C-alpha cells in the first residue's frame, strides 16, 4: 500500500511550516508567502552521508590532537574581492552572493570566470536564467571573448552534478540558486524545499570533490536572500553586492565568512566593459565635497579592517507642517533621531520645528557608533549655517548625557585621515591615553558634545 502524501504550507520568506494556510505568516509577518508543498514522509539521505555513517574510524578527537592546517587560497586579479574573501578563494568553499537584480552579480562572476580560465583553471558556469548564446554575447560585450571556460544552461541538479563529475572543474558558478530544481523535492523552482535541497547537494559536491562553488541568490525587497534563512547557514561565505540604482559604484560586503573576518567591503566601479576595482575609496568619496558649505562633516568610519573617509551631509529647514519630517539615507534612522534629541537637550538646539534630511555620500551604508559625532556636527552646521573647516574630520560615539565615548582602532583612523590630507581630527578624550600622535595632523580630544561643537563651529 502506498504511503499517503501529506501537505504542508511553507512561508517562502522565512521557511515557517504550518499544516494550514495563512494569509500572513505567523513567524515573520509577511503577506501572501505561504505556498503548498508535498511531504513524501521519508528523509533523503545523501549517499556520501550513508557511507560515512557506516565508517567505524570516525571518533571524537581532542582539540590538542588535531593538526592545524592552513586553508589553501587562490588569489584573483581583483584585490578588492580577495580582501572581502579574507585573502583569496578557498578551495572547496561554498560562497553565496546576493544582490538586487541588475546590480552586477553575474558580471562579477563572469569576470572572475574569465580570470580563472586565463590562470589555467577549469571553470563551469551554470546558468538557469540565460542561454549559452546570451552568456556568449555578454562575454563579448565585456571584452571576455577570448576566455575559455565551460558554459552550461541547465536547472536540473542531477544533470549539473553529472556535468561536474565529467568535467572535474576547479570552480563552479550557479546563476541562480532560485532557478535550480532537485528531483527529491516536490516544490516548484525557487520554493523553500527546492532551494534547501539544491544547496545541500552543492554543499556535498564542494566538500567531496574539493570544488569551489559560487552561488548567486536573489534578494527580497527587504534586502534579504530570497528563500529560507538556513541557506545562509549552510554556506561558508555570504557576500552582498550593494549599490545605488543611479550610481556606478558597487560595494561587495561580507556578512559571514568562515575563512576570514566579516563586515569587510570591496569597492568597485561599474563600466561598460565590466567592474573596475577602486583601490582608494576614501579619496573618491570626498573628492566632490564643496568648501565652505554648511551641513557637511567627514568621518573616519571603520568597515571591517578598512578605514573609509566618508562625508555626511545634513540639511535642516523650517517645517511647514505640524510634525517635523526626518529622513536618513545610508544612516540608521533611529540613531539619527537619538542624536537630534541629544542635540536639543544637551546642546540647546531647537530642532522640533525643523525638517531634517541626512545622507552619507557615495552610497556607503554607515552603521557604527563612531559616526555619531560627525552626524551631530553636520546637523549643527546646517542649523547654525556655519561651515565646518574643510580640513577637519570627526570620530566619536555620543552618549545620552552628551558625553563623547571612546571608539576602537583610533590609531588607524588618524593615520587614514592624515594620509588623505586632513589637518585636524576630533576624537574622544578617552582615546588620547597611550595614543601616538602623528606630526602631520592635529588630534583634538573632546569630552562632551557641547565642547566639540564649540571648537568645531566657533
């Protein structure tokens, strides 16, 4: 007698499963994401797992008896990509790259494929969204017509696994994971079960054959990888490709990396012939800054191991409505509201009747506490209509009582500001202890917000 097939409803946004359908997911609160999926009733076990489970030599080991081994890495010609990956591509790793449609994910991976093939590496580019002729046309347009790597337009994971076994490539590109289908899953392409099963198959291939696999993942309107969150837990590295729609700059950000530090960023400039890396983004982000313009302040922000000099702009105008309007682009809106409240209470600025518009230039997303002082100075500069000195920059976290709290890696921030050409940097007074002050820049320690504003905007 055949086993009865059971039906469940799974949220396509978070993976929550329920025996009944809901218009709104009880777990994540998204609407119209519950889709019907069929459960076969039996768990699928990979053949490699079955073989390993029968081995008797797999025993628990103490940490001291395990020999440390350095992961071999392959460096690409893009130093920014090497930085984000922690020094290069690790063999046998599974890397997930997410980003908005048209941001440049496929262009980046096509460029990496061309470089790896030029370095005598075997590359298999699998596309579930484009035909082989479309990929060829895009490669010619980007100037990669001489690249010699395998291209395969397929969505069936069984056929893809056979192609990998036959070609034995060093690198595999899957574009994208939402188009892949697995025979052991009954859901449609892009469903939670299909994405989970396909990624699980790719993970086994990467570890079993020591093949590096790059997976392209689409993102939702909230900016998360489409599909279950467990997809990010299954892979070794998660990269997000970010950028503004009308801006050519692209940021590659690592949010998870088992082989390196997280929150590293790489900066690229999108051209017709592909992506060009930006080796000095600090100079790029502040080169169009106007002198003697009020509402502007430069901050030495920390992104992973890199220090970026970024301009923060603020514009305050009297409100024409009952409630003042607040907008923040590239900055945390809640944090901006807190800083404005501290400015009112501790520095005497009347901001209740002022519309405030704030942004970070260059499309950079700034979310560390050390940018607080620069945000406050930019707001006060626009409010008082006093320009900040063009050779000043600011670093510091602001507390609710108006104190300037110390921040991490102040020495690196000062060194980057001096290299760019700034003459003064305002830092928390608590960071002056044991600080080696360079000769080319004046380091000004401030203890309170009121003191900082008095010295920066006399």
